């Protein structure tokens, strides 16, 4: 390496601040302010009251001074804690503080509500401060007319990029990708690349690797920044770049995208269009948000609670929950019909009515356990067509062991309280119901997945119906066959 390319260690050491100097350089605003936060780092009611008072007096300067020291995550929390009209007033008072970090931290419903309340010019001002992926996230939930009104106020270059992203389906890489990345031709040397990075003024704000492309702008390799910094200047990029790379199609679903980053431990990855040209990149910070979002979404779908968000409008919350309650009502009638069919037997032996809920409840819990495992395995690609029957056989054995264990306990208890014969009947019914519940818990989600439906959405309704109905039928049917009623 040439002498001019070496770093002067003496200069570096002279310029490096001493540990004490580093501590003195930390600004007070970088620390948690006790006047604004409580012991658990939440915004104090007293602070929120000050902001509300300033908003009510329309003292924009006071509002700005109160909010300016906050971390972006705290600013987002503040917006979510205020009422709808107060959020709008606050956003108008701190427009230049509405950074991409604040927008990223905002609850989806709050963000959508605020953007609809603001004038297109105000939204456009916020949009122009954001990276393309964050700007798309801000605009995509607006009505078509509102989208066009906002885009009309945005500069032409940003407008083209946003419209291009909106052309892709929701929750795909094309919508989520960052269009700011660093790509260089493959004929460069490491020195050429370093010089380019130093003098180029229009680089992405954050990047972890440099994409190497051919003359058709197809990615042929990547160079991690650590490699660039440690390789000699005269080495060609083609000699140090990593040719084996993971390419993300623009149409890839965000859930599959998250699994790919997790599986291959990616920091960033190139996004390519239908012709294989490099059009964007995905970075791990964006993907972590996707993984968290998908995990929470599946858990809520299993319960039929819709978005499960306290900021969700009441009408939407009602609509998303009531349809599954109605579906549950319909499936519950199946269990009721089975009970009605054995009405005479129940009249003869009241103990059957006492014990029926136990059989159904235990079976329901067993089915829910298996269903949760199966849905997660499907979501993480652990359960596929290649191993379906192995997983079914595994769950069958687990269900059998669980069934025998619970059957022994409930059988002994029933024999002591009622009769040994009734204890044997409920024990047999419990084994049957837990085995059926275990099979339903894995086969119902698999069936929905094969039908190209989200297994987390409707599995719980059908699994509950199967476990309840089978529990009642097995218990009451065995009681009749045993001559107890």
C-alpha cells in the first residue's frame, strides 16, 4: 500500500478524545429527562398536560420547545396518547420534527388518522423528509384522492419513486424496499471504490454493503464495507466480492422475506425486478419490524381479535371480531345438537351433565396447543409438504401420551366421586377427544395452507367445533353403550 494511503497513527491518537472528553460531549438532551419521564421511561402525565395546555392556547413555540428534546420514539408515544384533534394540532406545530424515525414508530391507525386530517401540503412536507420506503408506508393507506393530492405537492423525483412503489402489491418487497443503495460496475478496483464513496455526494444515508453490477445492472456480487476498508487499493472488486448472494424478487411477500433474512442471517439484500435488474435493497432494521409485525398478527388472528390494536376504530374492531363470534355461534350449534340427541341419557344420569364440560374443555385446550404449534411451524416454513406426515405422527404420539395421563387422573377422580364404570367411560372419552383434538390442531391449519388461505385466520373456529363436538359425542355415546343411561 502506498505511503499516502496509510493512516497517520500519531494524528489519529492526537485527534481522539480522551474518555473524560467523551463523557463531557454527551448532551443533557441525550439522557432521560426526569421532568418528562417516569421510572419506567414513560412520559409523565404532568408533561403531557403541559403539551395539551400549550396546544389549547395555540402557542406553537411553546409546543415546539416542549417536544423538540424528545427522542423520536417518545414523540410517537406522545402523539398516540393525545386525542385525535390534538394529534393534528401537534403535527402542524412540529412539522420539521416529524422525521422518518417518528413516522416509523407511530401506530398504523394513528398514522393513517393523522395523515387524513392534515392538509396535502403538510403531508407532502413530511413525505419529502422521508426515505422512499417510509414515504410509501405513510401514503399507501390514504384514499386514492388523498394520495393524488399529496403526490401533486411532492417534488417530481420523489413522486416518481413513490408511484413506482405503490404500483407493487401491498406487503411485498417492491413496496417495502429502500431505493437508495450503492451500486458500482464490476471493473473497479478497491481504490476506485473508496475514492468514489469519498467524493460522491448523493449516497444512501445508511448502507452495509456495496452491490457490484454488470453492464445490464444485474447484481453479480456484493462487497461488505469491512472488506472494502481492509483490502489493498489495487485489488479488483471481482477478486474480493462475494458472488453467492441472496436476491429478493420485488413480488416476494413480506412474511417470506422475513424468513429469508432470518434463515440466512442477512444484514441486507438486493431487490431485483422481473428482468433481474437491481432496483432496491432490504436492510435488517426494516425486516425486524416485519418479523415482529407478522408474529403479532398471527397471534391475534388465532384469537379472532382482528388487528387487536387499542387505536383501531371502534367500527373496524367490531366488524373484525363479531364475524368470528357469529361463526363460533354457528359451530357451537353442532355441539348443542349432539347434546340434544343424548337428552334422554342426560336426564337419567345427571352426572353426565356435570362431567361433559370437563371433557370438552380439556379437548379444546389440547387442540389449541397443537394448533398454535402448527400455525407457527407453517409460518416459519418448518412444516411443509415434505414433512407433513412426520409432524402428524409426532403430534399423534404427543396427544396419546397427554390423553392417557389426563384420562388416568380424571378416571380415578370420577370413580371415587361417582362410580368406577363412569370413571372408565370418561377416561376412554378423554383419550379419544385429546387424540382427535391433536389431529385437528395440526390437520386443520395444514388444510387451510394447502387451500392457499391463512391458517391463522379460521383454524381456531373449526378446531373448537371439532373438539367440542367430538368430546360430547365420545363421552355421551360411550355412556349409552356402557348402559349407564
